[in-house]
C-alpha cells in the first residue's frame, strides 16, 4: 500500500515536470540525500557514547505498566537471563523504578521471576509518547516524540542490539545510524489498512471522530494524511533487521506496510497457561459472574460490555426458565490496570454509565489486581468478555480459555484468526454461535467460545453461556483450554530466542554473515 502511494506521487510528478526533468531532479535529490545522510551520521556519532559491547537493550518506556505488552517485555528478559546469562541487559524505562522494584512488581503482576541484574536507563521524557499531548495529528506527534525519546535513550547507552517491544518504529533509523542492530516485536501497527478503510468509508470510531466521519472534506484530508504517514511508517520499518509480530492479523498488516524483503515472523505472546490450566473446570454456579480483563483504555470499549449486560438482562427478564434467572443474578467484574488520571476518569465514566443503565449493583471494578487476585477471579468466572475491534492478539482471551472460562470475544483480529478457533481433537458441538454471528468457531470441531460483532450478538452469547448446563459449559471450556495450551511462556521464549539468534551479540569481532553492518545501511 505505501508503494502504491509512492508510485502515484512519482507518476503525478512525471506528468507535471516531464520525464527528463524528473530524472534530473531525482538524481539531484539522491545526491543531496546521500550527503545529508553522511553528514547526519557524522554529527550523531559525535554526540553519542561508544557502543556497549555485549549489551542488549529493550526499548519499553512504560515498562512499569501492567498490560500484555509489558508481559512480553519481561518474558523476553527472563528468556535472555535463562538462556544467555553472558549478555548485559538494559531496559529503557521511565517512571523512576529501580531494577529491584520492577522485579517485585513483575512477580506480583505477571508471576514471572526475574533477577535484578539488568540496568535501568531512565527516560524522563516518556510523556512525549502520550496521545493526550497531541489533540491534532496525534500519530505524527507521537512519532516525533518517539524519536526524541529514542535519542534520549541513546545519549545514555548505545547497545549492540536494540530490541523494541512497544512498536515505536520511528527511532529505528536513528538507532541504526548510532551503530546498533534493531529487532522489533510489533504488537499493533501504528497505522493499518483497516484504519484507512474506515476513514474512506467514513465510519466513526475511537480513532476517527464523528466530526471527521460526517464531513467529506475532512475525511479526504485525513485520508491524505494517513497515506503520507503510512509511507513514512513503511520507510522507518525497513530499518529493522529482525521483525517479529504477535498474531496473523499483525503479520498481514506489517507485511503490507513495511518495506521488508522477508515476511515477519509470528511469535505468539506469552501467557501463563500452565498456572491457569491448574484451575478446575467446574464452577460454583450460585455465585455466577462474567469477567472482563483489559486495561481501561478507550479502544477496549468497556461501554459495550456494560450495554451488552444491560441488554442481556432486558431480554432475560422475558424468559421464564433457569437461564433467564441466571442472567438476572449474574454480575460483571471489570479487571484492569489504571495507568494515570485519564484512566481514573474513564473508570468513573464507566461507573456512571452502569448506573444510567440500571446495572450499577451488578458491576464491580477490580483495579490493578495482582496475578494471584486475577487467578482467583478466573477460577470462578463462567464467561470472559472482550470487545476491542481489531485486537492485535488478545492475551486476556487466552487467559480466559486457559482458565476454563468461556470467551465471548470480538469477531476480528487475533481472537478470530488465531485464538477462538475450533478444537479439532474432538467432533463439533455445543456453543460458539455468538448469537447468530458468522464466526466459524464451531466449524470442523468442538467450539471453544463465541465471536460477536454487535450488541445483540453479545447479549445473546451472554444469555446462552449463563444458561448452559454444567456439562455443556465444561465441554466448551475443556476445548478452549486445549486450544490455549499453544500460547505458553515456554513457546514464546523458544520462538523469540530462535528469531534473535543471528543478531544477538556473539562475543566476537564480526557480525553474522547474513547481516550487513549498521554503517552500511
């Protein structure tokens, strides 16, 4: 898609200037670009420290967070400590935490045991990455901010290998010029063809305001902005020497966007399936509840979950059977980390919405829960809600399935393509219809959950799961657990280290034969 955009620009210039004049301008531009690059590289190298040999540094400015991206980071650090203890590790991170404090928090939140032997490189400017700082041209502002934060990181430490576990691609060329190799683990493309499609179709969503969606002129301007940004994103992505992605959905988009000769490698993110699979499949039905595990961010769409519960209760009130009574008695527990004042405000808005919908007494908020608390909540939940559109992967959905909680997930992204798939070890049957949605989760095998797109489908799925007999629910839960077994910590660490094998410091004076030195980029 970026190549198409670039081709259109070149064709337009050829029509305006003529082919001969365009060739002259192109040659002059190439010379100027080469001179600028050489001068810039000389200027940058003079202002940065020497490369720290044998050092692998992880760029994760919000490493003290509690989301799935942070679990990827710390599972990667654990893999390095276990399999390559000869390496020196560093974490580029803001927040003022020490290595000891981070290890304690990681053990509580993620049940991962780390040694505090890594260096914490402080990033006091990480707030430059916050979207709230850029009310207009948010992606461009954050991209520029990421370059500034990357420069701040390199001024303190230039590693042999820079591992980005956040998806901030715009510092990559700077890192390469500084002399480091670059490996990227991409959770979610900064811009995707789906985003472009929504602007083209003028669909209002959290990243495409109603004001823009209802205006043809503003939609056209935003579409041009998105295409230009996608072109820049494609160029900086080319600087990564190893590209890993967390799902089939992300791999498809990064392959379309980044200028890479090789396909990105899919490395499923880590989930503590072993600890969760130890939970019993049977549930105490007298205290039935639904669970939602997601950070309190706008794209997670907790409001849809509240509306789905309210709609399910409205429909269940007309049912005169055990299923209707189960829905009316059920509660919804929202579990998620609260990162800042904006998240706190969002939680209060959700509390207000629950009261407005008449389900205030049926909704509970569990903020910043530890792993042990989360495990206890998963042990008795009947169903797990997930409502984010185009979720890149969906670790929470895997956690539901590993714990024997029936997932009710959005029919898009990772849940649809990688996670809520039929279990083909047994014949099909039971569940998975998602209230009439065309999810295919029960095709060719036992259904492992529900995939939904609309409010009505979510409401129907809630009613169906809560109304299931214990035997039917356990059949779906057992299939879901078998499906989730492939997303383990161990598999992630083995796949990650295999991908990084050719770019990790080798303790010798030459690079692997299949890579060019950064200075020849």
